[in-house]
C-alpha cells in the first residue's frame, strides 16, 4: 500500500512528485484560484516542494506542460504554460474518475 492511499508509481513506497503536486492543488494547498483556473508559479512550486533537492523540481512543470495548440490533458501533460514561470492547471485534474 502506498502513502495516503495514492498510487506511488515508484519502488520506494513514497508518492511521486506528480501525485503530491496534484493532491496539493486539489486540496487548495498549492496555487491560486483565478478566473482561468488554478495558477501555480515555478517559485511557489519550488518553495512547496523544498524537500526535493534534485534539479527535477525545476523541470517538473515544464515537462508536464500541454503543447501549444492542444487543449486535452494526458496522464503526463496537465498544465498550460501561461508565461515564463507561470502555469495553469488543467481543469480535468479536478474531475473524479
């Protein structure tokens, strides 16, 4: 069984950064609600996940960005880049299912 009932996706039994990120956004612990959805800045992200010392914390949001011109999220792409260092979380992450 993984931590907090979330699937871990790794071998050490701890939740992945993706799982932790989505849980924090869904619980309102990370990001700011605005008319376009939940906005997360890279600065907020780094501060929230300060326990991660690898460079992965800097590349996570860019790697999860939905390509320009696309609207549909996937299992690995669930944020839109609004501008440098600012991301909007796809509304689909709030849908159970």
